[in-house]
C-alpha cells in the first residue's frame, strides 16, 4: 500500500487481509496486460484483485508500478 500511495495508484480501502483491489473499467484487459510483466491478477466486475499474500515482499513493492503501467497503457488513467 505504501508503494501504491507513493505513485498515486488508486486502490479500494484496505486495512488488512489477503487481497488488494484496484478499480478499473476493463478488468479483463488490465489483467491480460499485466500478465506481460509476469504478474497475475484476478479480474473482478469493477476492477482487478492482487494477492500480496501470494508473492514475495520484493514483488509486492514492484506490483503497484506494474499495475499502474498497465492501466496507463489501456487508457484507464
């Protein structure tokens, strides 16, 4: 969450748990775009879900930038 805040990545409110959700208009396309960077997210109805519990701390710190890059590439932000 710290890295997401640093780069201005909008997320749904998160205090604790296993998943972080990022709102977007075309979740399936975003999830597919992110696969190009070997990061796998679940497409939801109104966003994508990232599971920080399933990856290393290093990858957790890189994930927000990868997600933001995909959102930008698809014109989501």
